[in-house]
C-alpha cells in the first residue's frame, strides 16, 4: 500500500537513534531508483531486486479503489476478487487497463493500474528504441496474441480505408498469421516467396508485389503485411523495398515482427525501411521477445495517432496481467540485462550455426545459407525418405529436444478456403525435407550442446539403419 | 510437479510405521476430491482448500515442457520466463492455451496448460447449467474483454454469412458494447428502447425490430444483439420475443449477458428464450460474474459447432492466465459456494431496493420500478438542477462510494460517426436526472449500509443548501 | 524496503492529477495505523490486513544490514541466506534477536530485527495487562519451549541465590515441567496434590508446602513452582495462598502459566496473588496461547530487573522467527480479535461441559467437578476395565479426534531418578480411569460437536460389546 | 498434501493420451530424487529445484494432524495457527519437534514434523562426515543459539558428573561463550592464551591446562572447553593435544566449533583429535555455517548415547522452524553445492590475505601470521593512537563494510563477576591495536574488493591527516 512509515520520532526504547540513522541512510539508493522510474519513464540501466519490484507493485496496487479501506462498492464492476490465491498472484490488481473503447485511457477507479499500464508502455518504447528502432514514436501493449493483435490493427485501418478488401501478403506458412487477415474479414492476396541467387533462402517477390499494386484498385488494398522473424529457409522479408513500394503507392504497411524485437538486426531493418519508405505499424509478441508467459503483443509505430487508433478499437477493458508481467520483467532485467541477453543470443546463434555445419558435413546433411534469417536455421536431410521426417522430429522430442520442426514438401493445406501447396515450406516449389532449429532469446550454451549431441546421435542411428 | 512420494518403505528411523499409517489414511479424502474432478469434470460440490488447489495447479504445471528437467529448447517459443516473480505468479505456466488458430486445440508441448484450459471450460459449463441455462451445450473462456469477444463472435459469424453488413441492436448506452460492432466492421442498426405501461423502465421495441427485419435484406443482417444485464431504468431486453423473431426470420441472435450469469433470473430468461426461439450464443464477462480480475469472457451456446467456430477464429495462442484465475476461483468456491453467493446477492438487492424506497421518500426522490432489471436500480432526483448531477456522483466517490452513476438527459455523444441523443439514458426522450446503483455478486450488507448512510447524508445536505 | 515513493511530481502522462489525489487520500488511514503502532507501542484495537502487516515487516527487514544494497560483509556472521525460499519465508530477516548474552540488547547491524523484537515484547505486555494481569511491568519472548524457559529462569535465579538446591513443586504429571528443574540442576521437592471437600478435583497441599519451608534451610530453596493451567481433575494451584507463603518466607515464586494466558480467570488469579503475596515471574507458551507454531515462551513479571536478568542469562543471539510469528499474529488479530477469541473459548468450554454432562449421564460416566480448572475436563469411565482406557484413546484418534488423553492409575514412572506413582494422575492415591478433554483457544463449535458425536458413538459401542 | 494425482484414466476430452504419456515420463527423474532422499537419508549429490523442495515440504506438512481434513481438536495444544501469513511461512507446520523431554522422539500427532526433523539430522550427519569428521556417529539440530546449546550440553553432562563444578576453558573473548558456562552454573577456570615462536598468533597453553588438571579434584571438573574458529590473532585451539589430555585424565572434552564446520581444516582437526584423544561433543551454529537465519546449533559426537543425552535434557517441545530452514537449504545446495561453497571460501580467504599483505605494506600496517586460523585475519595499525581504533571501525561501517572489529588493549571487562584484562584480545599481555576481518562462507570476490578499496582509502586519509 502507499504509505509513508515515519521512523523520525521512534522511541529510543525500540532502537538507539544512531543505529537507526545508519539504517535509514542505506535506503537512499532505492529511493532514487524509484524516483527516476517515475520521473524519466525509462528502463532502469541495471535490473532491480525482486524486493524493490514487489514494493513498487504493491504501492501501485494500493492506489486502486478495490484496495481502499472503508469503501463501499455499488457498481456492476467492483474488482472484487473471490479467491485469495488469485488476489495474491495479481498483487490485488483487479480493474484491468483502459476504459470501454480505449486501451490507453486512464481509469478513475484504478489509478495504480493506470500508472502501471502507462509506465509499461513507456518502458517498452525505450526498449524498442534501444534495440534499434530509434524513430519509433509510440507503442502499447495489447493483452492478446500477436495474431489477434494484427486482426485488431487491420480492423482499425478499415475505419480510415472503408473500401479496402485486400491485404497483400508475402507468404509465410504460419497459421495464425494467415488467420489474422481472414478473421478480420479481408481477402489475403498471397505472394509466394521465391528463390534467389544470393543464397539458399527464400526471398520476397518484390516484382509480384508491384504487379498486384498496379493491378488492384488502390483503395481496395487495406495494406501490405510483411514478416521479419520466421522459420528458415525463409528469409526476413525485404521490408526496405516493400516500404518503398508502400510509400510510392500510398498503401499502409504493417510488419509482423513476431519475435524480431530480440534481434538488433531485424530492428535495424525496420528503422531503415521506415527512414526511406513507409511502415505504419510493427507488431511483436511479448512472450517470445521478453520471456513472459504467452498472451500479449506490442503495437508500435512512427506516428502517435495511427498507434492510438488501434488502442481505440479495442472494445472493452482489458487484462492488466500482461502489463504486470512485462513491467516486472523489464525492471528485473534493466536495459543492460536485456541488451546482454540479446547479444548473448546473437553469439549463440552463430555458435549453433558453426557447430551444425560441422556435424552436418559429417552426416551428409547441409545447413542452408539464409543470410537475412538471424534466428532460425534449416538443415536439409538429403538421405531421408519422404515419410521419415516427422518421425525424426518426434524422436527428438521424446529425447527432450523441443522446438525443432521437420518440414517436407508435398502436403497441401486448406485454411479458410485458401489452398496452400507444400504447406510449411512457404513456397510452391518442391524442396528437400529439412529441419529447422532456432536460437531465441534465453537460449543457453547447454541447450545447444544437449541438442547437438542428441541430433548427432540420431543421425548416426539413422545412418546405421540404412546400411 | 507430478510425482508420487512413496512412503511405503520409509525407515523406522524416520518415523514409527503405525504413526505414519494414520497420517497417510487421513489423506484419502483429498485424493478422492482430485480424482472426481478429473473423472467427472464437474464443479466440486464444496469449495477446496487453498492447499489442495495449489497442489493440483503445481501438478498440472509440471506437465508443461518448459518445466521438464533436462530439456533443451531449440524453438522460437520455449516459454522461458525471465523474471522469477513472474514465473511464480503464473505457477510456471508459460505456454498459454490453444494453438495457432484454435483456442480449443491441445498443445503437445503444454499438456498441463491444455488440461487446465479444458477443465476450466468444463467447470464453466457445469456452472452455467447450474445457474439455469440447462440446455447449454458448450462454452469456453476467451482471454479478452466481453466487448472484444463479441467482436470475435461477429467476425466468426461473418464466415458463414459473408454478405452481412448490419447488426440489429437494442440500444444500450455502454460504449464497448457499441464498439464491438463497429470494430468488427458492421453497421449497427440502433433500435431505441421505449417506455411501457408495465412500469417505469425502458423496454425493447419489438415492433421496431420486426420492422427492420422486414425492411432489410435478410442476408445482409449479421445478427440481432440483445442485452440482459444493464443499468436501470433500462430493463433486460425482451429476449424471449426477440428469440422468436430470430427464429422466424432465421437470423442469428447473440445475447450480451455481460454480468447476467450471476443472476438465475437472467439465466432462466436465456434458457426459456432458447426453448421457444433462437439464441446462437450468449457472452458474459468473467470478472463481473466470477470475481476474478478483468480480462476474460465466456462464449456459450446451444450447439457445439457454432461455439467452436468462434474458438477457431481467434488468431494465435492466448493467455492462460484468465483460465487459471477462473479455475482456482471455481475450485475455491465450489458449486454450493457460488450458488450461495448468488442467492445472497439476490436478497441484498431486494434489501437495497426496499431501504432505498424508504430513504427516497424522505428526501423527495423516487426509486423507479424496473421489474426485469434485477441488479441495478435508478433513483430520480426531482429537485436537482441539470448541472448538479455529476457533482453529486463525484461527491459520493470522495466519500468512498464507488460504482454509482449519475445520468442526466441532454448530452449528445458521437461514437464512430454514430450520434446518440441523451447519451447514457438509452433513449431519445428526455427524462429526469437519476442515479443508478447496483447490487452485484460479492456485495455485502456493510456495503449497502455505508452507501445508504452517505447517500442519505448527502441528500440532506443538498436540501439544507436549497433552503 | 524502507523507501518513500513520491508521487507528488508524477507526470500527467501517467495519470491525471485529480484521479491520483483521491487515491493518495485513501491511504491516510493506513498511515495512521502504522504511526500509532510505533508511537504508542500498544496492540492495535482492531486487526490489520495482511497487506499492511507485510508492508511493515518488509520495511523493518530493509533496515537490517544484510538487506542493504552495496555492502560488503567481512565478518564471521553476515546473515547471508543461501536458499531463496528460506530468505523469503523469513522476509529476509537473518540476524536474530539480542546480542551475545542479552536477549533484549539492540543490534547495530540489525536495526529492523531490534525494532521487531522490542515491539513484539511491548505488544505482549499490553496483551498480558489486557487479559487481567494489570500490574505486570515487563515481559519478553524467549524463542525456546516453556520447559527450557523455566530452566533459564531457574538458572537466572541461581545467580542471586547461589546456595539454592531445591525447588518446591506442586506435583503435576507433565514431563517437561519436571525436567525443567532437573535439567537446571536442582532437586525437586515434590508436593503431591490432594483431594478436597470442595469438589472432585485435586488441590494444592498448602500445609505440605509450609512444612517443607519450615524444614529446609531457606537459602537452599531456589523457589516455589506452581502451575495454573493443567489437565483436569487437577485444579489450578492455589497460587494466592502459595504467593502469601512465598512472601512470608521470602522465597521466590515462579508460576507456570503454560496455557493460562488465554483465560482471564487464570490471569486474574495471578494478578490477585501478586497483589497480596509474591510472584516473581510467570511463564507461558506462545503456541498454546497465541496460536503460533511451537517454539516460544513469554517470561513476565512485576519487576523489570528480575525479568531482564533472565534475558541476560540467555547465552548467545536467538532466533527472531518466533517474535515475527507473534508480531504478525497480534497485529492480525488486534486487541478486540484476541479478547473475542478468549471470550468465545470460555463460552465453548461451558457448552462442552454442559453437553458432556448430558452424554455422560446417558452412558454411566461422570464429568468430574473441578471448579478452578477452566480449560480441561475429566470424565471417569466407571465401567471400563483397567487395560482398555488407552485403547479407547487411540480409537478416538483414528476417528479424527486429537488431544484427548486417557489416564488410569497403576503405572509408575521414573524420570531422572525420581519415581512417580500413578503417573499421569498427579497424585499417589488410586483413582478411576478417566479421559480428559480441553477447550483451548481457537476451538470451534464444530470441533465440539464432532467430538461429542464420536465420543458418544464409541461409548455406545463399548456398552453393546459388554452386553 | 500427500496425495497421488492419478492421470491414468484421464479423458481424451482433456488431453490426447500420447501427449500426456510424454509429459508423465518426464517426471521420473524427480520421483527418483525423492525416493533416494527417503531411502538413503543422505545429502543429494546435486541441489534440488525450489519446486521440488516445496513439493516435499508440502507433502510432509500434510502428514501433521493439524492439516488433516475433518478433524476435531480437543487438546490443550492443537497447532492451530491464527494468522494466515504465519501458517504460510511455516508451510502449515505447527507442532514443533520432539516430545516433552526429548528432542529426538517421534510425535504421533505430527508425523510430517517428525520425518522433517529426523531427515534434517540425517542430512547434517552426512554433511559433517563429508566435511572431514568421518567418525562422527550422531548429531542433531537444537533450535537454540550455540551458546545456549553449550549450556545444554554442560547441564546434560552434570547428570553423569554430579560433583562437577569447574570447566577448564581456553580463553576466548567472546561473551556468549563465557556465559554458556556461568549460566549453566559452573565456575570457568580461565586459561589465558599465550604467544609462541611459531608465528604471531595466540596459542593454547597446554601446560597450564595440565597444571589445572593436576591441581583440581578430577571429579569436580565437568569438562574441558576448547574452541576452533575464532577471531585472529587467536589461533584455533590445539585441540589435538587437549584431546590427549582429556583422554589421559578421563575428563570430557567439548569443542566449540562455532563457525568451523564450513572449513575442512577445522573439521580435520576434530577428526584427528578424536582419533588420538577424546572429544565428547562438538557444537556448531547453523547460521554461520549453513547460511540460514540465526537460531540453531548442531550437537555432534562420536557416541550415540552421549549425544542423545543432550537431546533428552531439553525440557519441552521445540521449534521446527530451524530444522525446516536447514532442510530446505541442504536440499537446495546439495553436497556438491556445499563443498563448492566451502572450497570457494578457502580460496577467497587466501586471496584476501595476500591482497591485504600488499596493501598493509603500503600503509605501514601488518597482517599478523596466524597459521591455524583459517577464517579470520588480524592487521595491526602501528601508527594509530589508542583512541582512534574504534572510530576507524565505525568509519568502515558507515562506508558499508560490516563485520570488521577493531581491538585495542587496555580495556577491562567484568562478566558475571569474572574480570578480563584487555578484553577482546584473548590475553593478559598488551598488544598493538589491530583490526580483524574474516572470509566466511558465502563471501564473494566483490565483498573483498569493495572492502579492500574502502580500507585502503581510509588508511590513506588517516596518513594524510597525520602529516
């Protein structure tokens, strides 16, 4: 609760004054940390202790009216919490964030929740800028999955582009990404990725995009949706050229930066694309980038109004649980902590790639070169027959390796009446079966070593069987 | 974690066998409680202890792969949790619920989360049936506000009614309810409430609904949206007759039962309306009905496919935090606990009404008779001038009374280009200023008494000033 | 931690100033509660919320040097806590209480622990006075069992009575009470209780005490030890007359008030005995009177020096865990809470007695009348043979009844070379087998009803077997 | 609570069977860890996760009768816990350990507490043996300070040596150590330490011990008390020769190993002394050696009966809080974890010594060579005048350095009528003022570096002032 505990007149019967003075002096540095947070609204340089975090969270929760003493609730929503365990795990926050119809509005009955939400958004903005999108002007956390948040962005764009029907979309075989468009009621215009001379990865078909822009009625195009982070061998979309097209044709451009915030590379791409072209918003998930439980996304952009319009499209008051998770996590890591994790990930990615190259050569596999995919790697199995790949994946899982994905051509999938050939491969062309592995934030050297050992063992086993 | 602690061969050096036997016997009743939950998937009759709840939650969390020992994560989403405090408050659940594009799908990597979500939905179904909607067949929790959940329902309906543009809506002046339609991209057809001879409340204009159904192209009507729980003097919509119209004209009918699940009256209305007419889905918020923090809603219906189609429209994986809150709360209350709270609320509502009648007469006010509003009451101030009402409301708030709302005619509000005369009153006609108060679940006798004292004091003060 | 969170200059970007003001105003009542605790050092009238208690505890813990930021520990004892769970459960208190050789001394390195310990002692003094020992001048909590605390009191008395060898002791068949004397190295002079005309209980043999005082060299008598709370049919010792003897013969008098603090009757006896006679100290256990885990005792007395001498005899620094438990419990209950629990217990004792009388008559048993035992009751089984009693007790236990004790004459026990005839009965004479039951603080009506039902069932079963 | 959660018949509606199977398989390693703990009663090789520790603790607590469902308590002690926060922090353990008069006895009403206490003692025995006292046969935790535990050992010895009056004691200027003898009622025979040619430390005066043994009536000597860990320049007592004397003269020998368990050196001294001579018991504090909050000590010995006699002298039931802390800490560290901490400390001690040597030379100070003190170091200030030393100490403290002690000759102190010349120096002779610093378990390189910087700065400042 928010109270001042005044030791200034404390009796000598309790403790000698000189002892007390030293103890009180020692608290100054914490006081300064809290003051700076409220004043500057920036990520603290260094991470905070758990105690300090909980202290601030408790103080904020005490400002919500459901935690006042001597109050009476005569409304239909009074943030009563029936179960003590639930109250405790939410630090007695109950009112959620936003007011009906605007996620960013202050709640008179929930001052603490309001500050919590606003501070979280401010810290996120600082983080996004620190990771490389320096021109980012505004962002906010939405307590929904990235897919649903993309849906919300599309719905919000419709209000300013009422005739729009289509979304131009660089194909990525990830279901919720596709559903974000159909659920919003738009018709995806699917533009297949293509091979290139540059390396073995899949690239954005800029020509195809341009053709479609020319072909369609501009007013009927809601926006372009591109993707940064994705499974190899798909590369990060060429968002710089897409942004130029968007600018030229005056079509909004939304970037699905799902787990790209963890990587300065993807962030720099966004920054540069916006500098020379047009990006309206870029969306990222909180769980994958910030290591919190699933359930939130961040909408960020370069113009305050565009971003706030999305916030104003959310119908109703929303959960503050995701803001709380992000708030606590950011304070716990501090700017240095996050940047260090990000750097460590980058190095571990390179280590993983290099070691996989060695192992792959030993076993007749190949790590595909995909220059602008900085998180995921694909390794082809030249020698595996078509039905074995998925078995291979589940054998890895039973050996304690999670997150790898085995992909083979040949499977067609229909989602919301759209048909995808070679679902999973992001392209129509046939390719060799391959396995993807990722080095995402929080990965450790131990993870990599365990994986390499088990992967190598399994490949050996397969080879032996063959012979 | 899920382990069996086997005391059967424990050394006599630790404890004498006969002492141990008695202690182990005493654990049987808990074992049975857990077994019944898993087998029957029904609300337990009586509430569980905090310890038993946490035990089951810990056991489930241990089944999620992020909590396995000796595992290596090579994916882009591994449910790593960076901050210990965050991990703790989520009992180490990190994977959320559902899989991309279906909130009800099982997650191979998150068995515990899957069971948690499915069990929660099963308990909710039992609760809805117990509260009076016996024919309810299916329901699930969505971790979004009620408004956004309505949006999701509309978006899901569009897939089967692709030509639909309009939603027929019985006016209720609550912003997020209205935004749920515009955000989904539909045009609300606003049907004002009307006065009736029955009492002093506002009623659904059935004739107007019928007129519109005749006038519009049936295929272009997405659905009817009606509302049960609302601020007095608006009454619960006449959902029985609306359901009959819906059936007759073959138009889907969605009921906004925002905080109506707490009341057997509203639940019985839904049950009866469905029996003789048509209701496709009814939506309620978890916070207002189940006393958990804001952030979730329940989609319920009478046909499994209709309900599941909504689940399939949610793009992406969603937060499991709301399921966890509801799961713990329902186990903590048990069926008896919830029904008792519901009954207590009903009685306190009647007590509040009766005492308000007495006070109102003393001060020249009047409690409006609104027979089919069973949660909210409106009291007119005959003697207050037009600009005083809101001041009156804020004076109550500074005295510790939250949740009352003072409403006066005369204010026009525009939302998403739609204009509402006398915003807040649910009608175009001019009415006296009034204050609304509600007795919602969890209210106590003390709440009521504090309110009545302060309300009465304030009225007195006003009177004195006048003289 | 002890910090002030200053919202005064908070940005309007975070929350509107008028919303904040109301929220801050609402915190005043808590601020006053804390201020009063520090200023008055009295039990708060009403119990505190868990949040307020934890707030104060955290603030105090932050004042201990092991919780300072930026400190370096170069001593042999730095209150480092290796296990996070342990740190958490102790709120990061690590330094214990007292300094080598004085439990009441302030610790320069542990200001928070010092305040905690002193405040706890102050609250306990207020409680003892409120329960009826108004003249009590000083008390402190010792983190040891009541028995060991009695030992410490005896050891402390020896320093002022160096020639003392004997303790005059009114027999009570409770092992640790007896051991408290032998462990301290004194020779108990056992004075058997005796029957009286007053009722069916056992009484202090005042004559025998007087005889011993005359017979022994006064200097060789360390003190008298009497007992208030005990198992029926033993009554509370006649401490008023014993105190008179103690005064007359100038012999210290220590009262074992083990679980007597919960009863105003026993407290008034102590108050009156001291008024007309002599009591040097009275000792009570924290667990039985204050419903905290086992492990602490309170030494109280009417002269500050006498009490403090005991504190000065404790060699070493002691656990603060018991002080913390008592501190939190007393704040949680408040004075009213404790007095209500005490009153409820008294009433439930009378109810138990009355209902047992009814049942006993039905089954040929008898509740013994023991006027000055206000917690425990004894019921004789006239019809049970000598070897059955203990079986009867264990049958009750397997039926979920704990705490009853079945006693039969005839068993001799030797403790530290002293032989007790009819161990358990407090007397040499032979008596009928009986069962004791107690209504101690915290007992509920449900406890009593369950017991009566099972007791009655068991008696019926026995009767049937007989026939 | 102790229950088995049986997923074997779980409905496919909740989760697919193949997903579940993998999740259940992953729990096996935990099951094995728990099984081994119960079967072998040894320290686990590697530390456990917090979740596993809490799981086992909860399971044990569920076996105590106060946590049974459907029970009724009719005794005077029912382990009711009034305050929820207190219940929680003790994991609902309330019954303490031991039964009246024996700390090692099993409690029928508290099976979980009994197992907890016995397991803790078993793990401690394993730890003591692993640290080097391989012949140790028995040990147990006492929830009292080391000083009071020494008192208890003396009181227990008196029962077998009823004529004993004296304790032969190698002087160490630490108050609670001295009080442990006087509180127990014995007369300390103080044998001053002496200088030696070996190095600059203080040594046990073996001749003086022998003289006293010859001079006094052997039966009147209760025991020898020696000390291992202590402030430099006092060295560890020559316990090997003292043990030989003890054997020769058939006098019990008790070693105060206060914070010596953390050091394999001190442990090996004890092992060797017992091999060739006689040690009856050695006592160590839990907080200093195991990094738990203050409040416990361990009595260990080479003969089960001797050790158990001490347990049988504790009058009453004792707190289980200290056992719980130690249990959780030992599981959390594991054997490897503890041994690593111990080794790290040893290395940091050597680093501290070496760096201090360098700094001392720069500033005209000197690190005294004290070969058999392996934790504490003394540095003389040749240039400081007599009244400055303590000021120097408090200046360090205000700079965030805790635990150093500045000692100067010339002060006489009287404790319980015994007079000590040059209190603090452990000797009668005059010495230069010096400061002591210690590297105790848990110390970090950072602690050392902060200290050295501030120490060096302060010395510089003093020098400048002088000039």
